[in-house]
C-alpha cells in the first residue's frame, strides 16, 4: 500500500510543484481578501473533484473560509486543518515570486502554509486514486489565521467538538518533527494619549506620548521570563506628528507568548497592570486586545494519535521527533477542547515569515505520504493504542 502511494505521489510531483507555484504567486496576506478568496476557491475545486461537499463561508472585509466534508468508513471524524492567509502584504509575490534553488523552494507563504494546502490536496488525491478507505473527513481552511482566527475560530471549535482527531498542516522543522505543544499567544494594542504643544511655546506645556511609550516598551518587555515560559515584545511602535511638536498620541503593538496554561491569566494581568498604569502625569492609556490562543498541550488522546503516526512513519522509513513551537496555530483551539491534535504535519520548512522562507523539495513526497498513510491507518485501526516505551517518537 505504501509503495503504491509513494509511486503515485512521485508521479504527481510535477503537478504538486505547479500547484504550489500557482498558490505562492497569489498575494494572500491577511488583508488581501481577493487573493485569499482565490486560493480558497482553487483548493475547494480540487476537493470537489474528490467527492467533497464544499462550502465557501463568506466574509465581507476579511478572507473567506472554506469548509469541506466527505463521508467515510466508521463514525469517527478526522478534521484536517489549514489556513489560506499569509503574513505578506500586497505586492510581495511580484517582488519575491516562487523559485527553486537546489533542494529548496522559496516564496511568500511557501511554508506557512501553502505547501500544506498542496500536501492536503494530494494526500487525499492519492487515497482516492488508489481507492483506499478513509474515515469521514472534515476540512477547514481558515481565512484569517494570521490575525488570530477571530472570524474562523467558531467554525474550528464546532468541527473539533464533532471530531475524534485533528491534523494541522502547519510546516514542520527538521528533523522530521510533529508538534505536540505550542505556546499560547496574545495580541494587544496600547494607545497612549498625551497633549500636543510646540516645544518652544512657554505658554503651553505638552505631554509627550512618545516618552510614555518608551517607558512602556521597557516595562512590558521586562515581563519576559524564559524560565517561566513568558515572552512579551513590543514589535510595533509609532507616534507624534512632527519633530518640533510634543507627541499627542503613540501606539504600541504588543506580542505575548505563554508556554503553560496555568500562566495565561497571570501573564494577561501582568501586561494589563503595566500597560494601564501611566508613568508620566497627564497621560491617558487605552489597552485593547488580549490572549488570542490558549497553549496547545498534549493529553492521553494526543499521545495515542502520535503513536499511530509514528507507526506509519516507521513503515515508510521516517523517524519522527515530537516537538514544541512558540508560535500559535488553530491547533491550539482544537486541543483546548480535548480533541486529539497533532500539529506541524506539514512540509519541512525554514525561516517562516521571513524573506528567506523556504521548504525542502524532497519533503513534499515524503510528508504527503506520511499524511496519506495516517489518514488511511485511522480508518483501519480507529482509536490508536496508548504508546508504550518503545514508541518511535522522541521528545
């Protein structure tokens, strides 16, 4: 069976590259609605050819989502999770289009996560072509994942509640990793209001919002504690209207990462205490946002699913390492509901969300084979057994 799947995927490799190039060369940053919608439509059309019933969930000012379902063997549903948007603004695809250099494929979103979309489609195509059984499958493609899946989250959680397993097609990292644990994520925006005045006007005393911003950056980033699994960073900062005018307003974009579930509320309160307490008299502060994703943490069901995936990997001569990532994903939502969730099932990638973002070309067939084999094995064995000490996964 695995030889047949591998042979099929090897023959289809040029098609997979062509689809990947097509998707990468479409601007689909989180605010590029037309591009997100086009990518979603292209994948939906492929799924329809595989007997999926697909539906476009339309959004007015964000990217549309795609939901697809297909019947299968048994009553336990598999949920395949992916997203359509990237972090890249309009125009990036024209500046840095899809390219191949040696064993690496480059382009905006190639790993996060257009490669995962191709992998998803062709794993299902391989199973369909070879008439191999699958469990009932639900696919959800989020249109606003890079913005925290604010619009997509209700649909994700609804599917998770009716599914037995979730496989998330976020990119993997060498050596062939699957992700058992992710950190929680918070996104805050702090608005600082001061008072404008010309710096030389003796009759008016300004209140400098940028000065308050400087205090806040140092205080907020001082919350970070590597031992406790806390990272707070101010990565966006702006303020003022002119060099010679005291800044009447400043803005800060605050990123928060929390490793452990029991620290989420504590860190949220720490950020709020710092951000809502002014250091300079006359300043007013407005904090928006909060924790957007809970930490993804393994449970017995997850460990059981990992055991099954490792057994598939062993059958195709691939050894998996069970890893952890600080970045969030939609798997955080499904895991928090108790559904067995494995993340990082995508292609091997490097330097995600940078201009050097790339994936290993040689991982395309291998990781798609792993996904296809896992889908089929879930049909055959249903609930995988709890792993023993001989499991092929490493922590």
